C-alpha cells in the first residue's frame, strides 16, 4: 500500500514538470518573418528578416540602439525585449540581401518595417546585427560578464557566460523564469577591487586604451556595443581622476582580437574619484575597449634623440617619456626651441625643419615654447595633444652642430631657391662642411 502511494507521487511530479515544459515552449517561432541564426537557441543570433520571400540581414551602424533591438525582439514574440545586441563575427556572417541600415525606431513599433530606415545595399555582412532577446525586464538583471549563451529550458531561459576576478574565471548564470522575473545562479564575481589604472597605446602617458589592475593582472575596460546609442560622458572621466588628471574625451574602439577583460558599462556618481565607487558589469570577453584622453601634469621627458638623419647630429626629434617615444609638432616651433633641444645632446642648434613625410604617429608635444636659456625641455612650456582629435602631419627635425648657427640663407639663396625647404639630407652634407670651417 505504501509502495503504491510513492509511485503515485512520482507520477504526479513528472506530470507537473511536463506542464511547465509545455508552457515555456509556447514561444512559437514558426511562420515568423524574423529569425535569429547562429546562436545556442532561438532567443539569440544574427537577425534575419523575411521580405517578399527572401531572408536578409540588418546593418549595424552608429544609429542602431536598444530601441531598434526591442522592436526586432518583439517581432519574434510579443513578450520579448532585447537583452543585448551585437555586431561582428559573434553569430557568423549572413549572405544575400542586407535590407536596412540607419534604423531609427521609437521602440514601440510593432515591426521593424514601421521604423525610419535606409537601404542596406551599401552595407557589408561584417556589420550584421545580432541579438539576444528575453522575456524578463532588462533593467533588473545585473550582469557580471558578457552573456555567451541562451538556453531555453523547461523552467525558463538560461543566460550564461564567464567572468573573471583577476585570478580565477567563473561561470555566472541567470534564469528568466516562467513568471517573468530573474533568478541568479552560479558564482558571483563582483564587485571586484580595482587597484590601479593605466592608458596604453596612446601618444603619451595621458591617453590610450584604459586598463585596470585587478589582483595582479591588467585587463581592458570594455564597452558593450549598445553603448553607441547612449551618452556616457559621465563615466570615462573617473579614469583620469584616478590619476589626478583632467578628463578631455573618450571613445570606444572595436578590438580586433577579443581578449579577456574585467569591467565594462561603467556608470559613476558625478563626484566619483575611484572606479570602485561606480556601478559596472564585469566582462569576460572584451569586444569594445574604452579609450580616454586626459590632460594634466607636464610630461617628465627623460631624453631627446635625433633619428633618421645622416648622423646622430641631425634627424627627426624623438622624446622619451618613461617607456614611450614621441615627436614634436612643428606648430609654433622656433629657433629658441631648437637651441634647448640641441643643448640637451651637448650641441649647438644650426637649423630646424619639418619632416612632413612622418605622419605615422601623433606628436607627443605641441606649441613648444622655450626662451633658449633653459637647459632641459622640461623647463619649457608646451601642450600635450592626444590621438583623438589633433591629427597633425609632420615632426620637427633638427640639425645640431658643434659650432654656432650656420647662415643657410646664403646657401639657399645661392641655389636660387629662396622658399624651398631644406631637406635634412642636404643638411647632413652641409653639416660636414660646416664642421670643416
Ligand atoms: C506572454 O505574457 C503573457 C502575459 O504575461 C503570459 O500569459 C504568456 O504566458 C506569455 N507567453 C510566453 C510565451 O511567455
Ligand atoms: C505555431 O504557429 C504556426 C503559424 O502561426 C501555427 O501554424 C502552428 O500551429 C503553431 N504551433 C503551435 C504548437 O502552436
Ligand atoms: C515587395 O514586393 C512588393 C510587390 O512586388 C513591392 O512593392 C515591394 O517594394 C517589395 N519590397 C521590397 C522590400 O523589396
Ligand atoms: C546549453 O545548450 C547547449 C547545447 O544546446 C549545451 O551544450 C549547454 O551545456 C547548455 N548550457 C546550459 C547552461 O544548460
Ligand atoms: C568559459 O569558461 C569555460 C570553463 O571555464 C571555458 O571552457 C570556456 O571556453 C569559456 N568561454 C569563453 C568564451 O572563454
Ligand atoms: C518567480 O518565481 C521564482 C521561483 O521560480 C520566485 O522565487 C519568485 O519570487 C517569483 N517572482 C514573482 C514576481 O512571482
Ligand atoms: C578570485 O577568486 C578566487 C576564488 O574564489 C579567490 O581565491 C581570489 O582571491 C579572488 N581574487 C581576487 C583578486 O579577488
Ligand atoms: C590578432 O591575432 C592574430 C593571430 O593571433 C595576429 O596575427 C594579429 O596580428 C592580431 N591582431 C592585432 C590587431 O593584434
Ligand atoms: C548604481 O546602482 C544602484 C543600484 O542599482 C542605483 O541605485 C544607482 O543609481 C546606480 N548609480 C549610477 C551612478 O548609475
Ligand atoms: C622623471 O623621470 C626620471 C627618470 O627618467 C626619474 O628619475 C624622475 O624621478 C622623474 N621625475 C618625476 C617628477 O616623476
Ligand atoms: C629648470 O627647472 C628646475 C626646477 O623647476 C629649476 O631648478 C632649474 O633651475 C631650471 N633650469 C633652467 C635652466 O631653467
Ligand atoms: C656652441 O657655439 C659656440 C660659439 O657660437 C661655442 O663657443 C660653443 O663651444 C659651442 N658649443 C658646443 C656644445 O659645441
């Protein structure tokens, strides 16, 4: 009698699970004119829409944002909204038509066809939009990493990914339950303790890609793709503030090689002086990196050298600041400035010029102003441009000699070319003859 009762209970439980199974599978994606391709489930993937019997993709451009993503998810099922959107290789590249670009929805439209848009014929499949859709409210989920997979399960949709605390990698897991609310499982890997910040790959020490130190590992500060549609001017400043510098500007740049990161989507109180007092999500895979430009203290220029000339007496001026090397912008450059630079390598200035062919890098300093009496460039004034806005062609070149200033006007006039710039190459030869005098 007892045994029979137990069997009945087991049957009843299985029945109940089965009922739930049916209720979640009632997302009916059949016959829709939209599908998500290349993901782990029908709730994630590259967006493909059906127009006049042809499947095609949608172009991701600077205008695409979460409102457009919401409309696309709603086309899939009226209960769905967008959790994330992507571009690039995440879900593979589509083939055939690209129907729309420059999509601008209010977010309430029934279909993407009702939104303002442009043709996608000038787009590439490299920019196909990818989506993750969810039946739970977006604002309620506090992510600790970039979502990697969505699985549709009997008890709701599972959103999983990896995150790192600097020394260990964890898997986090959120479930959008059948009742439309988020449940968190797995290990939490935030908040983390950011110990320091640095800027890499810029022209000087005050600009470049932002990296933070967590544990004993440096990792990039990331941005999600949906940052494009939003204003983030408030948060990037904290990374300058942490270094005692003034914030100038920021941008997010696509990282060709996706690498592990730590934090992203940073939002700070207006008076934040450290990123540890900000909200952020920990990010495992960094597809976009935050870069900033700051300004502040004068640079600590340790040495000057001349390169690319005919000897160590002439060539393009290179400044060394810690482990970085940079050039000097010709803007406002004068003989007094040349005097100080040559003095630093134990010589007298003879002539300066501009290497216009040298445009590979941005200058490290600009508007250099020395009186000529200084013994070191650190005693002169200058501004520090950054790689975001001040594109300048050319770098200052110098001819330094052991003698005084040579009257090149005579030589140039003698050639009958009064306005022709003297090339460093010519000066090398002249320098030798000048030395003989
Ligand atoms: C959609 O939402 C309605 C109302 O909340 C609910 O009754 C229905 O079960 C949901 N459908 C799915 C597939 O989640
Ligand atoms: C799913 O939708 C299609 C098209 O509307 C319909 O033919 C099909 O019966 C639906 N399937 C279920 C299980 O409701
Ligand atoms: C779809 O076909 C209709 C009728 O042939 C045509 O008017 C319309 O422009 C087509 N739409 C697209 C997006 O090609
Ligand atoms: C999600 O589904 C895939 C296969 O579809 C499976 O390999 C993976 O383990 C599942 N992940 C979770 C968290 O259930
Ligand atoms: C996430 O972590 C698991 C186990 O640690 C690993 O197998 C997987 O490759 C990781 N995913 C990514 C995208 O790195
Ligand atoms: C939704 O269901 C979960 C259990 O699956 C429960 O913990 C949670 O409180 C429920 N939320 C609401 C709003 O009913
Ligand atoms: C990361 O997590 C591991 C395992 O929980 C822990 O041992 C380690 O101290 C953590 N690292 C940091 C920097 O918090
Ligand atoms: C990306 O990685 C590939 C192979 O690992 C390498 O050849 C390439 O130079 C890298 N590109 C960048 C921009 O780092
Ligand atoms: C940080 O998150 C908390 C809790 O979600 C929120 O109340 C607060 O406004 C957020 N702060 C910022 C600067 O976004
Ligand atoms: C400037 O750099 C030199 C080494 O190149 C170092 O000895 C000196 O302490 C630095 N000065 C400042 C103010 O950072
Ligand atoms: C350069 O500046 C330092 C400190 O600011 C000062 O001690 C030194 O006298 C200055 N030298 C010249 C030549 O201006
Ligand atoms: C610089 O030129 C002056 C003469 O104008 C000379 O006395 C001095 O020795 C020169 N200095 C160097 C370092 O060659």
